[in-house]
């Protein structure tokens, strides 16, 4: 795979894949984890990318436009998630996998609560399926982390 020439290319491809997976028309929200947040969590933890919060804000606005939500809804929640990750990055990186999964669940749950607040201000009340996304995201996190980590290590081996 010559297309994966460096780590930033892998980051961009993983984010485009996350946006594409978000746009897939699936029947239930049970099948839709917050892919963009999972990719963002991985890259902030592992390489410290997304230190510039304006990039995260722009990514959130793109998410808002693609999903048809209120402008700024995802931008706000992704900003807060990234800030928390950057604040505690040095500790979280060395947690065992089960603890890191709990941290990811807490971040995704916090994201849902922030988005619920925005939806409530707009006069919308989501169904019970709204709360399944953080559970699914935490359930797939260990395998998702391993997949992206393996892609990064293969890319690094090719460069050396």
C-alpha cells in the first residue's frame, strides 16, 4: 500500500473513513458508533495530533453539515472531548486496555450528554436508542484501537 506514505496520510484516510461510516444509512442507531470520535480519540492519545482546537472545531462543523444536525452541535462536543483528552493524555496513554475502554466510554457518554443538552435547547428529545452509541463505541474500542495501531506500525515498518 504505497498510498500510506506517512502518518498524516493515515490520519486523513482514517478520518475520511470515519466520516463515510457515519454517513452509511443503517436501520438502527445501535449499529452506529460515533466513528469520528473514536478516530479522534485514537489520534489524540497516540500521536498528539489535533492540538489545534480550530481543526477539531472545523471537523465538528463538517460532521454537523454531513449529518444535518444543528450547526455547532458536534463541534462543541468534539472540542470538549479533545480538550479533556489533551489535558489527561499523558495519564490515559498508559492505562491498561480495560481502563482505557472505561475512559472512552466516559468520553462518549459525556459527548452524548452535551449533545442532549443542545437538542433539549432546540426542543428535541431523542429516543432510547440515542444512548446505545456510547455503549457500542466502548465495546468496539479495544479492537478499533488495535486495528489503527497495527496500520500505524505497518506503515512505520515500511518507512524504515
